[in-house]
């Protein structure tokens, strides 16, 4: 069990001015920010980030969407971070996300679903390294 996970606030969340409310939910749930940046993915970088999904029918749209505007990338710390954070964000499809979860509160659609959360300790490390150098985490 690792104590870190990786998240992105996706272009819909940033575009709707939900950065503050979403970060507040994360902090209230006990997650501490150890790295953060406001940035934008090129289509190439978005494609690389989601390369595990490249055979899926939604991949091309997802890459276009994730490079359509700015995002906030962050590494978060808490005991049992990966599992607890997936519970906090809720199901991929906001229509199926439990009440009070971040996707239930802030997401628009299964694609524009407000936030990313790593699905394993291994991927949390890979994804954190995709955005941050050792100097940028605390
Ligand atoms: P997750 O973000 O809950 O882990 P994944 O299955 O890993 O969900 O999918 C990655 C992202 O791809 C989702 O967060 C969502 O933005 C998008 N996505 C997943 N399934 C669909 C779909 O059926 N249609 C459109 N976009 C999807
Ligand atoms: Mg996933």
C-alpha cells in the first residue's frame, strides 16, 4: 500500500471554474498536495498518457478532449491514497457515481468527468513521473 496517488483536474473542471471546489473536497477528505501544476497536454502527450486505452473506441475523442484546454496535475498524499481517492471521485460515468463523490458533484459526462485518479500504486508512480521531476514534489 502506497500513500501517494496522482490526479488531474480535466479541461471541463478547469473551464467550469471548479478548481477551487474540487481541491477543497480533496483537502477535506484528508489528501495533502505534494506537487501541483496548471498546464496543458498536447495531443501527443495526452495520447501517451492514455496509451493503455489506445485500442478503445473512445481513445481518439479522449485524446482530443484532454488536449482541448488547460488541466491541473497533482500528486496527493494520504494513507491508502489510491483506493481512498478512487472512492472519493466515484465511478467513471457520473450518472453512476455515488452521491457526494467528486464526479457526481462536478462531472458532465462519461468523457468530461472532471477528474483523473490513478488505479494502482504502480500507475500512480508512473503518472506522477510523467508530470513532475524530483525537484517539484515535496
Ligand atoms: P477512470 O478514469 O475512471 O479510471 P478509464 O476506464 O480508465 O476510467 O477511462 C479513462 C478515461 O477515458 C475516463 O476517465 C473518461 O474520461 C474516458 N472514458 C472512459 N470510458 C469512456 C466511454 O465509454 N466513452 C467516452 N469516454 C470514456
Ligand atoms: Mg483509469
